[in-house]
């Protein structure tokens, strides 16, 4: 999932995506995102290898009250001021 890590890190929370990558491989685990957007991007929802785990992470974050945006491998979330759209 490293190729899409930037999309996830831009949001508020990284928790629950540890079902995709082993956090023990990191020297320090930081669960907070950069907060560049108040939306947690949930990538790869259509991906055969990563889709189920990413959807599970998104469901857990949504249940915790986070705004989420699911995107496929061919989509991106475009944020321009107050405008947000999937392209």
C-alpha cells in the first residue's frame, strides 16, 4: 500500500490501515495524519489484493466518526478550496 500512503497520510487518522502494513516494522508508530484535509481517503476499494482491508479500515474509521472517501485504483480525490470531488 506504500504507493497510496500519501493519500491516507493527508487525512486525520492512520489507525486501522495497519491491517495492510505491519506497524512493528516502523521505529515509531504515529496514528495521526497530517490533517491537510478532514477527510480520510480510503484507497484501493476495488483492488483484489488490498480492497477488503482498506474497506474494513474505512468502515472502522467511519464508525468512529471520521469523514471518509472511498476511491478505486483509477480515482483520486481533488480538493480545491471548498470543492471536493472524485476524479
